[in-house]
C-alpha cells in the first residue's frame, strides 16, 4: 500500500512537472504572438501613413497632368491649324 501511494505521488509529480513545462511553452508562444501582433500593428500604421501620403501626392499631381494634357492638345490644334493653312 505504501509503495502504491509512493508511485501515485511520483506520477502526480510527473504530471505537475509536465503541466508546468506546457504552461511555460504556452507563455513563450503567447510572447511570440504578442510580438508579431505588435509588428503587424506597426506595419498597418506605416501602410496607412504611406497611403495617406500617396493620396496627397496624387491629388497634388492630378492638376499638373490635366494642364499638361490641355497644353499638348492646344499644341496639336495649333500645329494642325498651321498644317491646314500651309497645305491649302
């Protein structure tokens, strides 16, 4: 009977040690997950800043492109008119 109690106590001790190891590993995994979530959050924030900057640049350059297209169209009309006059 004493031997059975001793073996049961040893087995309980092994189970508790195994659980302690699992809890430690889970804690380490949670630390890794927390670090990855922090990095992901930082990347999302940086991406949002980059998108805001891209939108601002696009708004800034759109009027320039419209002006350039207008000037090119005007030049083409003038050149077409000159060619039309010269060929008559």
